[in-house]
């Protein structure tokens, strides 16, 4: 029902192709303007090696919280692009890419959030108890409070945007175009994984970690199809990212933060 409810709106295949292109422009180009301006303003043209190092370009901007804020703005613009495409190109009710229920079930979001948050947080602190030498204590009150504010107000936009793009908009698009539930969760999951292919985690941990992204996307895709809505995946995705940003970071993470711990494990 979650997929077929989109049939009540304009679902020509070319609309999804054009729609994804428009969303990508909002997300990766318009949304990146503040970040690019900040990088250029702080660029050291006398040091060409720094220009070739993406992490150094980001660190030159300023604090980790400022970099995180600018990166999150890209997802805000992506969300705006997604809303624009769904409402105007498809003339579709935006709620229909979130859930097939009459209203969004916020209890489902909260339940999945709490389960993933508790499990992931427990795993981090168990790892710390077993192998404290693998972590460096990094807690600083002021930057942590700023980080917490970003995680409360902007991080949900990032995670919800990714869910609604891949397991909402694209899942419905592939499901309708190919008339297959299997295709509906396989192809968006592959796209979800490929969106992370240039993350430094892949360089550090190898392409097996990319497979983990794809597998996670497939799992959440199955939840969406079986539960007829995105509520479970929205809550789980936010909890997963929130735990990482707040409690553990590493110099090889795609987005670094002023987390409580820094992983120093090779």
C-alpha cells in the first residue's frame, strides 16, 4: 500500500528522473554554497597541498561545530528540493512518501529511536569498558552543548531527508516503474550505499564497509515496505547518527564532531 498509494498522483518515470536531478541540484550544489564560500574564504593559496586535502580544507574553516553546521545546511536545502519536487512535479501529498497511515505515527518513530539509541550507546560504552585504550576522552562542555543543539535541530533533517529520498521517493518510484517490491528496496538501497562511496570510512575500512551501508539500507527498506511507512527507519537512522556524533568520533569519519570520545583504534 505504501508504494501503490503514489499511483494516485503523477508517477511517469521521467518525473522521477527529473525529480532526482532537481533534488540533487538543491542538495549538492545550492546547499553546498555556504560551505564552499567558507572554504574559499579560509583557503591558503600558498599551500597547494592543503587544497588537495579535503579534510584540511574543512578544518581550515574553523571549529568542528561550524563545519558540521555548514554540512547540515546542504541537507536542509535537499529537503526543500524534495518537498518542491513531490508537491509540484508529482502533485503528490508529501505525507504519502512518509507513511500510508492517515497521519504520521510519531510513536513508531520514538520507539525505533529509543531501541537503536539504547543498543548503540550500550555497545559504545561496553567497548570502552573492555578496551579503554582504544578511546581518548574528549568531552568539553561548551562545544558539546553546541554540538547537542545542532544534533537536536539539524541532524533530524539530514537523516529524515535521506530516508524520505531513498526509502520514500525513490522506493515508490522504482516500485511503480518496475512493478516489483524487490526492486523497490534493492535499487534505493544501492543508491543509499553509493551516496557514501567517497566517505573516508571506505578508504579506511575498505569496500566491505560500503556493503554494510547497502545492507543497512536494505534492512530499513524492508521495514518500510512491511510496515507500510517510513516511521521506523526515520527513528532508527536518527538514533544511529545521533549516537555517533555525540559519543564517538575519529579522524577518518566523514563528518567529525566534538564527541565525548575519540576513537584512536587503528
